């Protein structure tokens, strides 16, 4: 993953955001409603972080790339619903449950996958 962090600005510039029109389908098919607690694995520069934004979730966004994470934080300045941590999924020490855990385009980077 270092190659993405090294080129964080280009990653943000050329990698498209996730289309938020998928949200109703996700909510319906996963049976999700109400206040959600979300873990986003590999948030990168925030291309999928906006997916649940309209629901004002409590969302923990993690990424091992410090430069990518900084760009993601800048895109979501209202931090009341978001927390950002510079950590890999494997090193994450989360002592809580989540309603949604997703890795929009980063799942293949997880150890053992």
C-alpha cells in the first residue's frame, strides 16, 4: 500500500468517489436503519467515506497511509460523526461493536485475503 500513500494527491485526483446512489440498496439489502456505528477499512482519501454521510453515522475510518488519511480528514471537516485513525486493520484495537464494517476497494490488501 505504500505506493498509494506516496502518491496520495494523485490517488485523490484520479480515483472516483463511490456513487452514493447505492446507499438505498445497501440499507435495504442489509436491513440497516437508525443510528449506525460504522468501521471503514482502508478509507484512502475518502472516496467511499461519503457513502453513509447523509445518515450522520458514528464512523471510524482507518488507513495505514498517513498522507491518504490526512486528505480524507480534510474532505470531512465536520468531525462530529467521523474519527480517523492511521492504523491498519490488522493492528486496530477496537473494543466495540459495529453495525457496518466495509472495505470499499481495499479488502484485497488485508493480510490473509
